[in-house]
């Protein structure tokens, strides 16, 4: 029996929360990367990594064309990342702040 839209959405949200908890439970970055290697195709993982690089460069104040020249990522993708950094769920900024705090405490 196929799930209706509401059931599917709830099941998807529960699975997403489970994945987030699993990532938090992993012991280190290498383990997270191993999980990402298993979850993502090589192209998907490359896209995720590219977006993270773009976000870090945007945060450092680099311009779109400069980021394109440094990374090879399209200017359209750079713009998309910038838009999500400004209007998204706040994940990029939160992750960068947490990473910075971690680096400062070492």
C-alpha cells in the first residue's frame, strides 16, 4: 500500500532527523565522509563539497567571478549558494560559526 502525501512527508522528516542524529553520533570527520561516500553518488558529493567551498569563499568576501575562477563552479551556483546564505535555513552560517568556535578552542 502506497503512503499518502502526509504520511510520506512525516516519514521523510523522521528519516531526515535520524540521519542527522547518525551524523552527530559519528566519531570524526573521516567517518562522516565515509557515510557521505556511501550515501551520495560521486557527482552528488562533489556538488556538496563545491557548495561548501563556495560558501566559505563568499564568507571571506570573494566576488562571484573570482570564486568561479578559483573553483570552476558556475556563477549561477555561486549565486544560488549566496542566496541560501542570505535567505536559507541558516545552515551554512551555523556550520561556519561552529567550525570557527571549534578551531578557536583548539
